[in-house]
C-alpha cells in the first residue's frame, strides 16, 4: 500500500513559534506595572520605584522556564531596566543612589512615565505607560497634562492599527503627527520604534517620530511583513516643537552594541565589559546591576567612546511642558496582528479630561477598527459583494 502524499507544511514564523515566550514576559511586565502604579503616590522616591521594578522583573522571570533545554538553562530577566521619568523628563531616568538627583520624590499632579521590559529566552516584552499622581475620577487630570496624555494615547491606538502587514513606517509617523496636533501637542523629535527579534530590541526596520528635515531625507522607508515583531514607542510633548535636550541627569542605562567590534585597551574596561556581557547579554542594563559603580563608570567610558556600548541618555523638553508615553510590543502573526503587551494599567478615559477631541473622520474610523480582522466575516462580505455574472 502506497504512503499517502505528504502535504508540505508552511514553516511557522519565529514570532508565531515563540509567541508563548513573548506573552509570558508580557504577563510578568503587566504584573510589575500594576505594583509600580500602586507605589507611584505622593512622597514616593523615584529611586525606590526603579529598584523595586527591577527586583520584581527578576523575581517574575526566575519563577518560569526553569527546565533546561538540551542541558542549557533558558536565559531570562530584564529586557529594559525600570525607569521613572517625571513631567518634562522624556525617558530613561533611573538614578543611582550616589547621583545628585536620587532623592527625587513624586508630588501630587506629577506626570509619571513608567517604562520596563522582561525577556524569556531573548524574546522581549517592553511596556510603558503614563499616570498622574493623585488623579481620581472625582478629581481628573485636566489642562495641558490631559491634552498630552490624550494625544499620546490616541496616537498609540492609531499606531497599533497601522503596524500591519504591507503597511509603511511613514504611515505611522504621519498619523501620530496628525493626531497629536489635535491636542496642540508634538511627538518628541527623532524618537524611534524598532523591529524586535530574539535578543534584539533595536532591529533594522524602524519608525521615527517628528523627524527633522535631515532625518526625513536620510530615514529609510520600510514595509512591515508577516512574522515580524515591533516595539512601538509613542512619546508626546505638550511643547511647541517636540525638541528635547540633555540636562544635568547622569546616564545610567546602557546597552552593548552587537554590531560593533573593538579590542578594549584598558584592563578595567575589559573587566566591566565582560561583566556587562555576563549579566545583561544583548539587553539594556542599569549601572546599578554592576558590582562596583565607580569602576563601572570608568570602564564604560572607553566602551562608549568606541561604540561598543551605547548610552540611553536622559533628555528633557523645556520647563513647564509635559511628556506622556505609551510603549507596546506587537507581533504580525499569520492570523493577523496580535498585541503582546497588555493595555495600560492606569489609563482610563474618566481619569483624563481634555476639552479637545479628534474630529478627523478618517482617523476616527481607524481608531474604532478591530486590531485583527475576522477573516470569516471578511470572506463572507467579499462573497456577498461579488455579483453573479449575467448570462446572455
């Protein structure tokens, strides 16, 4: 008896195969954000929240995937160190105890961005959201704070629907600019969202927000494809132009650049770089995780100078402006786009009351669309719309 003919199976995409790992990391991140939202109260120390976030991520990842695969432990842990950036601070604020700004505490009415990530086997879920200290449905956020949060939230919702198979990065850039202008806000200039893969959160395909004229000319147009994963970072300022600058905050978050090779000359630099590779691998890390902070700062200087390690600088928009952020991780699966990370913990429309609202019919239609189209319904609609050929 002859064997039945084998039907050739289409290989599953990496995103599809490893979706469970992405989702497990996302569940851990969501649980940690819930706890950090509860900790973000008047008088809370920013440093304490950062330390607690990192500790909870490490504990959460330590509790899963403990069975060795072919005798090898599954790597897991922080994919992005916890940062708590307040008001006009754009991102990456995560001080060391020795830093001058480490005593910063939260005040009522502060606009707070929580940003962190976890990975399982190199598959990372990174999330960020914005809250306002002390806001309640009875005492909601209003004024420019409400404008900037609403602008960022609606821009994130649009981006979620535009990062789809066949879509282009400029579609996202343009929609975010158009939406934020409704609330008289601007995306923070030059902020990037990147393609992700195993051990990579800053892949080659990218989306840029509010590009300068030079960036518009240089930036590559990319098309989103099935099987890809993206970390989408929406950062919006209540300022006039979205420009940000360095201030006195010291950089504490760095990342090894896997594309650069250089033989470090200093013994201290080599020792610190070895420690970075061992503890963080390809992912960003906070100097706090290294054994000797003073030695780490010294050792990283040479690595940063030659591009082996890149800094995540702490930048600010002008005083009396506010920045809101939402970051989500999304996979373009064969069945359609799937959000890896969870919806925001804190944000609810009743907490944020702006007197402005979206009035562009095209964008309004986009925002009510489901993230993933029901293929059965779409097929039926197509069938119903096809008129039978007339016989003459």
